[in-house]
DNA sequence: AGGGCGAGCCAC
DNA sequence: AAACGTGGCTCGCCCT
């Protein structure tokens, strides 16, 4: 595979000749070895480059390779194409330690995920991907070795092997990407990876003091409700108390159900939706209150503060670029995509002194995708009118003037607008709006009488998913389904996915494209993306450029939306604020 | 002790 | 009988 042995680069002259070789290549492999996983506390030890004939291992401890201008140039130019496995990791390290914005990426990690199309039990480590696509078994034993001391022969060999494999691996993956029609979506994903790296490095600021105050308030409410409930249960169910002390764990659904049943409250399970029906009992109402604060305390309590990084004073969550099979991001440690949408919490997520947040989200993006894709003339018109969508829907469903739409009618229309994209049936709607199934059936019928094109599109999408065992988003992103045809409950589930995945996934396509475009347009300013929540972006910037930044955000997001939605307007709602509030 | 899993609930 | 999509976090509980 490699014509020449590994060149260990330990001085500026060797580095210059290394770049001489690399500059003229169309495609090169790139990998780094670091002393740890955290860009703010770890150092880059090695940078490895591969070409079809050469292999360079640059020892960043031997000389100041990371300060080399040519290195930054090479990384920042779109050519040569840089092949990396999980480019986000290396991009974070290289941005932090070489001050370089990586561009021109082919990511074998993301490529593997796109090709696997959400298949279960398929790993995407470099080892797994090389094994699957090349039949090559990599030895990863040195991966977590100590990269801060003298280099061993094994370490240099390991570093070489990893970067050597990237060129042949890309060739195989490119073939599969072409066969599967994934060229466009791969471009979006690859371009997005360095943007995600920058977003993670930037992190998001949380007001520690404000958050702590919120925690204390919640802790007091929690203790009060807990004591009161334990007492209630103890006096109502004497056999549950031991020496006058109640023996119930309020956080155990099994114990709570048992206790409620003993009190003659016949709950089946203790979900909020179940307890709701019995909220006339004081103890149940109190339990629901307890649940709310308990959730706030555990999921959104002090643990959030433990994520504040000692070096940056900010939170650097982990964004998983293809987190859902639909192509949506997921986020963890902590998940800043699911901080409660209540002022007490969102006020704590803010811009530091002298800076502002631009908060922007797509208006009804999924319904617009559905309208555009189905070409339903009535739904398209509804969007073109610029009126309140749910009200228009109700007016069309019930054949009444806009102004005569009642609150109930609007909320039924709203439930349908959202629910049908998830493949909801009459049963589900009945549950949602607390009506009879017959009434729900009538409403679904009315909805589809108004939106014939939507009905047809959803039906076709469901049937297509079952027949061809796959769905695609507008960018070509592919999701394959494995199921047992003879099992009705399984096919029903696939039909629901067939309706939802193309829409949810196209929304993800749009948001990712918007991030790429926005990152490009913010380059050179001190504004940067700090969060992405499915159809929403949060950007932090100096207050002096807030208005200009808002314009950039709106322009990038609108442009991205138009790439996939052509026949109706794409509307982006933006606001400038000190906190993550709407 | 720690992994796996379900229940329940937060986000869009 | 049920079944409305995608995730992550924390808990209890059961397992090894």
C-alpha cells in the first residue's frame, strides 16, 4: 500500500518538505494522537498524514509544528481533501492547538453511518469500519497508550496504520455512497463536522449563581412535598409505616402504584397521563407536583453545574451529528437540547457580559416540508396566506370562516397538524384531545377531506416504506427498515416511520445545511453557534454586532430552507436577547 | 460494583 | 389490547 516507510518529522525542514508533498495531492489521510480526549486539557502529540506513497508522522513535542503557518493553510484550504475518522475530534484539537479551522473533510465515521442507514448492531469505530469495508483488522491496542512520553516503535506503527488505512477506506466508502445515492447528504454531513467541532469548542455559557438559586428553590419545594406525601401515605396506609416512619420510596413507580391501589385509587401505572384522571384525590395532585420538581431536581439540578469546564467556565456538551436515524442531532453530557422551556431555566442559559444571543427557529418547518413535498394545494395556500396555520386548517376542516373558528376547533386542528406527521391514528388523536374514537375518526376524515394531497402523500410514504423497506429525505438520506412482513403490528410501525422519517429527516438536512452556511458567513466575526435544537439555532456574539449577526442567521437559515422547500415561503423567527428566551 | 432495562419525563 | 415520531437523563430494580 505504501511505497516508502514512515517519515518521522521532527524539525521544520522536514515539515516543509512534508507539506511540499501534501500540497499537490487531491486527497490525503489525516489523523492525530493526543494525550487525552479533552481539547482544553490535552495536547496534540502526533499529526499523521498519508498519501498513496508517503506517510508522515509529525512529532509536535519535538518542535513547534502546531505553530507552522503552512499547517494551518493546509488544514483550512478545501483542497487537498482531508480524510479523517470522526473529524470532529481532530478538528477540535487542531482548532484549539493549531488555531486552524479545518475544511475540506471526508469523514469515514459519518460516511459509515450514512451507509449503514441506521442498521442496528453495526459499529462505526475505525476498527469496525475497516474490518467491514476493507476486510482489514486494525490493532487498536496503542490507542489509549501514554502519548506524552518517549515514542515507542509500537506507537509509531499504530499511528501510521490508522492514517494509512484512510485512503483505501475512502475509495470503498465513496463507491458505496455513489451506489446508494448519498453524495449530496454526505457533502452536508462532511461540511458540518468542523462546524460542530467549533460549536463544541465554543461551548455555551450558564449563569452559575442564577442556576443555583433555581436549584435551591426547587430543593425546598421538593423536600416539602416529599415530607407531606410520605406523611399522607403513612396515615392512610398504616401497614406501610414502620415505627411510625413511612416506608415508601416516592421515586419507585411500583411502590407508588401499590400504595395508591391500597388507598382505593385504581391507577394502572403511575404516568402523569394516568394520574391526571385521578387528580381529584389530593394525594394524587400532590404526587404530580412532586414528580415535576423531582424531575427538575434530578435531570436539571446541580449536575448541570458539574459540566462547567474549569478552563473555559462554559459548558461543552457532546453533540452527536447523526444522533437519530432520521439525521437529527442528539446531545449529551449534558443534553442542552432538552433544558426545560421555562423562563426559570432558560434565563440561566445566556450570553456573558457584553455579549448577546441570537435565537432563531424555523416556523412550522416540518409542516412546510410536508406541504412542499406533497404539493397539497390547500396546505400550500394556507402557508402562502401567512395566517395562523392551525386556525386556517380548522376553517378548512369545518368549512367555516376564519373568524368563526373556536378554541376547541383550533386545538383539534393543531393536534392533527402535528400528529398526522407522526403517523397518528384516530385512537391516538382521541387520547390527545380527550374525545371519543368516533369523534376523532370524524375529525381525521374532515382533515383529509380538506388536505387531499397530504392524505395521499402520507399514504404513499407509509406504503413505500413497507414495500421498499426504506425511506429517504430530500437530501437523499436513506433509512432502511428491517421487519417481519407477516407481523401486522410491525408493519404499522414501519408505516408510521415512513411518514415521519422523510419529514423529520429533511428538517435535519435543512438545519445542518444552515449551520454550514451560517458558520461560513460568521467567519471573521466574533459570533459563533452555541446550540442547535432540531429546528433552532442559538448564536452568541458581541452586542455591538448583534443586529448584523441576526441578519446573517436569518439569511443562512432561510437560504438553507429554500434548498429543500421551493414552492412555499420559509419563515425564520429570530430574536436578540441576553438569555435563551423567546 | 456495575451493566441492562423499563418507567417516567424533558426537548423538538 | 394497542400503537404518535426522534432523542437523553435518572431512577429503581434485577441481574451477574
